[in-house]
């Protein structure tokens, strides 16, 4: 299966934090004949791929399976559902969006603009003012279909557009999962452990447990990161750009990355004619924040694909950046195994 088809199939799966089962089952089906694997108590997949040689160092490559979404908190008397975000979502990006709850189609609604007070019009929308409308006419009718604790997923299409762009939900971080599936199905130079982890979007929880189990010497985290390379963003906010290759971070809000790995990635990208860029803002965070301080410490780097409109129903990225990230991850794996 080619990489783009793999990405497509992964992105359309639903797997909000704590409900990653469909994604996990799909991944297992793709890797089960190529590696040894187990599922830890939180639901992460820990897969060991035998390479041609035994490495000097134990290297772990990690990506998270979960995506942002919403969860039902109550059923109102009129049959609509109150919801809370699972992960970091701006309430403004979900108003009017199609969703699914237990396979039932619905839409996220809010107070009509002509009913907003002058103060409400000046404030950004909050989840407390939104609701999910599944077409029920009463609480009794709705409660036959859903209940508090049910997940609310974006009902989004995946498609290609423009010059090599892809749009869909959950590019963060089904991109990383697609890279790891591809590597597991390849002929690796060295043994490697791959962790497909849960609950990144709600506090790096799966990665913390998985890294404790694996005890790697080195870790390579695969992620999607906010690009903000759009006309309305000021130059200093455009922290990385679509089409300019993988973004390798030196620091974010959860990690100061290993300086040798950071420098090596730039050097090896140049030697292999791969595009390379760095994030020019100290912002955000990913599973590296949990992994690099596990047990006695883990030398860690992150390779991120730049992505517009992150944590929305329609994220956008470039396939060329993803393919370059895959190649860089493979090169860095071999280097980390022998440092």
C-alpha cells in the first residue's frame, strides 16, 4: 500500500483520546506479520521490529494514535447535547460542523448571531455555549441513542487538492502512524521499537507509560505541528512552512531537545538532499515532553510535518513534507542506533 492511501485510511478513522480502538485495530492489521507487538494497559501498541543488525543503542520511534474531538456531557430537555472538548480545540472552528455520535449524524450548533448580545458578539465562542444537534425532539428520544460519555467525532472528508496538498481531520498524528507502519513494513538496518501511543492530546499520557516500559536510549517522536504560514499571520508567527520539508525543533514548551540529534538531523538532511527546516517559535509541545524525562532520561528529537488549521475538522499538509519526514526518520534511526 502506498503512503498516501495509508494516510487516507488512517485519517478517516475515529479515535479521540481514550477511544483509540478503531485506529489500534487498523494498525495491528497492517503490522501483525512484520513485527512482535503487545498492547499495554492504557491501550498503546508497543511493537518490536527486527532489523538486519542488533544496534549499539535502543531506539524508540513514537507517534500518537488519538485525535482531538468532543464528548457528551448531558442531554437537554429539547434533545440537544452539551459537549466538552477532548484535547485543545478552539470552539470557533466547530460551529456548524458535521459530527457523528455513535454513528448518528449531527451538527454543532450555537445561538443565532441575531440573538447574541453586544457583549457576546465581542467574545470568542466557548464550548459552554455550544450544543450537538442530532435531530432528536426530546430528551427521551435522544437518550435512546446517546448518553453522557459518548464521543462526538468530526464527520470530515479526506481529499487531495492543489499542488500536492492533503486535507482531512487527524493528520495530527495519523501522519506519524503512517510513517511507522511504513518503516515496520520495510527492511530496517537495525532493530527498533515503535510505540503507537494513546491520549497525547490530553496530557502525553500514553507516551509516558510506553517509554517507561521500553526504556530507550534514544527516541524519535513523529508529529504534526502548526505551520501558521498564512497571509494573516505576522512573519514572526510563521514558525514553519508547508513545502519546505520536515520541521525539527530545538525547543518547545515541554522539551529542550537533544542538541546533537538536532544538529545531526540538519547535517544528514543536507547530505541526503532532503529539505529541512526548524520551528522558529518556542511553542506547543508533544510526546517528547513525557518521553525525554522517563526514568533516567532519554535523548530525544522530534520530526514534525508542518500543518495548517491543526486541531480542526480540516487540517492541511503537503505530501512532499511527509515523504521527506519519513526518509529523515529512517536516516536518523540508523544514526541513533550507532552513536
